C-alpha cells in the first residue's frame, strides 16, 4: 500500500500559510478590492446583497467574509480593515493547498504532494491569494468539483454526485467564468471516454455508469446552491434573472476594445517569463515544463499506472481546453490565469514524479531531485519578492492597474488635518474628477462628509479640502478666484508637498483652505508651496 506522508502534507500547508497570511495590510488596496469591500460593507450593515450583472460577480466572497468580520467584532463598513478582507482569500489559498491531499487517490501520494508544494510556492497563487477578489474562491470550488468528479468516476454514488453538483453551484455563484471550467470538464470527460473506448480500454466514467438519478441530483444540487446564493437566500429572486443576463454582458465585454485587451499569448507569457530590470528572474516555467511532461506521461501510460493514467488524460484535456478558452478571449486580466494554473500544477506534480522515476540510477535521481528542489526554491523566492517587496511595483508580473503607495501619503495628510481640527474627520472634502478614482472611496470611508463631483460647480460652496485630478484644476481656479467678489475670495494652499499618483498615470492633487491649514506643518503661509503647480499660485 502506498505510504501516506501526512507530516509532509502538513508541512506544505504550513508553508502555504506562512507565505499568505503575514502583513495582509501591507499592499495598497486595488480598485477591484475596494469595490468588493464596499459590496461587503452593505451586506455587513444589514443592507443585504443584490446580484449586479454589470461587473461585480457573485456573493460567495462576501458571505465568507462575514465570519472574520464577526470574529473581529466589526459590525460597520468603516470598522472593516484590509486584514479582515484579505484573510478570506488567504484562507482559501491555504485550503486549496490542503485539498491536494484529495488528489492522492487519482494521482498517487508523491504526485499529489509535489503538486501541493508547487501550489504553495507558485508566485501567482501566493500573490493573488492575498487579493480580495473572487478568483481564489473560484479556483478552490473548481478544485473541489474536480475531486468530486474523480470520486464519482471511481465509485459512483449519490453522495458523490451531490458533492459534484454543490461545488458546481458554488462556482456559478462565485464568478461568471465558472461556465468555462464546467464546460471544459464536460468536454474533457466526453473526449476521454471516447478515446478510452476507441483504444479498447475498459471505461468506468460518468458517461457509462452514471444513473439518471445521479445526474439529476448533481444538476439539482448545482441549481439549488447557485440560486440560493444568487437570490440572496430567497430575498431577491430577480437576482436569478440578472445572473442569466450577466453572461450576455460578459460575452460582449470579452470582445470589446478596452485597455484589458491582450494578445492570445498574454497569460502564457506571464508564466513563462516577465522581463523586468532590478527584479528577480520572474518565471513559473518549471510548472509549465513539468505540466507538459505530466500530461504526456498520462497519454503514454507511463505514470501513474492504471486508473491514475486515465485521470491524468482527463486532467490534461481539461487544462488544455481552459488554456485555449482563456487565451482566445481578448479581454484578459492576469488573475484569471489562476483558472487553468491549478490544473497545470496538478499535472506538474505528476510530471515531477515522472522525471524522477525515469532518471535511472540513484545518483541521477538525486541530481534530478536536487534540480527540482532548486526550481521550487526559486518559485518560493519569487513569491516572497512579489508579495513583500514588489507588491505594488509594475515590474512585478502580477501587478496590474495597482494602486501606488502614494495613497498612504494622501490618507496620512487628510488624517493630519482631521487631528488638528475640532470637527475631526467630519471636515468637508470635495473630490472632483471624471476619472475612475477607486480605491479612494475605501481610504476615505471614515470621512463622512465627502462629496464626489464630475466637475466644478459654480453654485456649490467649495469644501475646505479639495482633491482633484489635474484636468479639473483650471476650473477650480476660476471658481475660487473669478466667480466670487474680491472680498469673498479665500486662499487655498497646496496640500501635498510633491507629485502624488493614485496609480500609474492617475495624478491626484490636493488643496486646503488657508484657514484650515493652521497647525499643519509644511504649508507655505504666503501662498502655494515652493515648486508647486496649482490654484494658489
């Protein structure tokens, strides 16, 4: 009987946690994270959840976040912090690594352990395992569906069918791209069964042994779980209609001309090599190469033997279909590669075992094992660098439209104003811009008197603090110094001492009424700060 290296699996899980859990508040909030945080805030405060088909995905992430919020005593949106939010994908990422134990029955313990280690160390898995977005939940539920299908193929039971359906329902209630994974699973099952029959091998698959009852149970479980969550537990049945509409919207977006349109090779290029100066050598090429070896070994029947080879053949087809589907869609964001990366990692675990076993004598095997260990260590090094050093740096392959660290200085300046004013955080702030300024609403959530404007109004009174993009500056100057009578004009001073960007290419400038600036160090009392550009000059 094959040994069960429980201690080794536990060590890998602890390693995964060590890479994902520490210092969760370190990186600035991405715009998508902030939007998700606001959606969660409404749910936390009892305003409920209503599925929105336009851009916000399903509710599983938000419902899962209720637990850490309650544990930490957070009952209002303003009390929630980055740790509460990001501990959810971190926990899901650790659970994903732990779930590789379930692959032992299909791939063998050595391959499952190798895959778990690669999942724990993969820079993409680690980096996005600390992102408050839906991707890690989708990957975990997809992995659960794959394990449940393998369970059913080995031993068809109603329980296995129900678990398969429940995982599929969770996928559908998490993100619309779940359809790509589910369709790839069905097609891969069909092709695998056809190839097995053509080759004259015995087939024990869903297609030949599944009862109508079990298929119905799986479908009912999927629909039940998905509809329960998407309808807000029955509180918003229109959410089911919106969920159906969402797919037509996403089909239109997939081919739309936007900044998110990338060539077919975009995802594979990120994984193979991302050139950047002054950074580590970014590459998950080890996983790519080992995945190809593992996939080929399944078709050659080399490793694993018997039923395991059949599972690898299915997995290789499923992963290939996922790669083709995601690569063919012009609309691409880097975190979507997690959808097929986990399939690659499973195949890579098989590939690692195949390479070691095919290495001949003990000395050669030792050298090969040492080489693979070095490659794994390099993955871990990249994961640490990407997560703790280059976490908001565009030279990181997984940083995408990321908020810069300047946002911390913007917030600190506003907090400094609040500390010296009697009204504290209640001071009035105008934010003026036509640009997308997320995640700024997240960082201003504790300032209750923030007004958001798409232009400068000639009628409304200007707030004592104004944040704006440079295209609005001339309009603000006219409003402050041309519209009022000479005796009614108030001098506004530059709030920031240097050029600050919310994210690359999105500069944010700040101005504060001279009367409010009393007690704030660094403000030029005679006008604008030296070298500044703005309405006070």
